[in-house]
């Protein structure tokens, strides 16, 4: 009979390392590029890594009373494609709480408010090259923002199209390779998994976010 090592506790953990130097390489409109020199262990050969220094973001999966989800379609220039996504935006307002930012983005991008908020997932978009952390919410109890109060969308957002989609249909689109936006993919699959228990196991919308690099 094969002996197995004890199974580790499956949870990401903070792992501080000694940073010897940190300097900006490039300053952009939305994010910067930073170069850090650090030690993996005391006295080890220093390593240097450049990465995108990102403020983080929130994304929202809106779900109506029939269990349909709202997807929006917009152009993304770096990949040269029109992508079906979920409402999302940067955590770029000083002092704004994560949940407040999510509610603002839902109103600005989808003309909706929500009375029920839960956390679907917390993810690092590309942890080998960016500090970007994204919290994905499930928003229910939806209401339309009154017409006079709606945000005026500009640039790429001015072309946004909307579609209400059954959750199972969205899952099939993910597994079929027809959806590529990471927040949408993670949000859709997480919502599908959570729906099996009637969403009973989800964290509240205002749950702490200790993994976010800027909120530790």
C-alpha cells in the first residue's frame, strides 16, 4: 500500500521577504511598473523582478430574480477583441471602500443598483507579473438607476452592449472557449458552484480582503 504524505492545508498565505530596493521604472495613467530587488531567504542571492504596480479592481456579477446574469460587451485594444465581460472597475478612488466601489461601478457600467451583495471570489489576475487583485461580487436585488441619474459612458465604454444570459448558458460558453475575460470566467464558474447550495456559503459583501497587497 502506497504511503502518502499528510495533505497540506489548502490556503494561500502571506510570505514577507526582505526587499533590498524598490524603484519605479515607468509611471502610467492607470498603473506603474516597479522594479524590486529582494531575498528569498536571509543571505541568499538577491533577485530582481519588474512588475505592474496596480491599485486593484472590483468586478460584479449581476443576477436577476430568474437567475439570469448580465454580461456586457466592449472592445479591448491589447487583445484586439470585443469581449463579453461583467461590470468592473479600478479601486482608484482614495479612501473608497471595496463594496462602495463595486456599487459605483455597477451603477456606472450597467445602470443598476443592488440590495444584496456577496463575495464570489478574490483573485490575482496575473501574480507573476502584476500586483493586481480583483474581488468578484455577486449582486442581487437589482433595480434600475433612474434615467436622469445615469452615468455618461465615454471612450470604449460608450460602445457597451448588454445581454441577460442564463447561468448554465454562460457556463457552457466558458467551457466552450467562447468567453475569455478572467473576471467573467471566474465569476460565472464561482456563481454556478455556489448556486448548488443556494449561495449559502458565500462571504458577505463587506468581508475583509487581507490578501490585497494595498490593504494588508
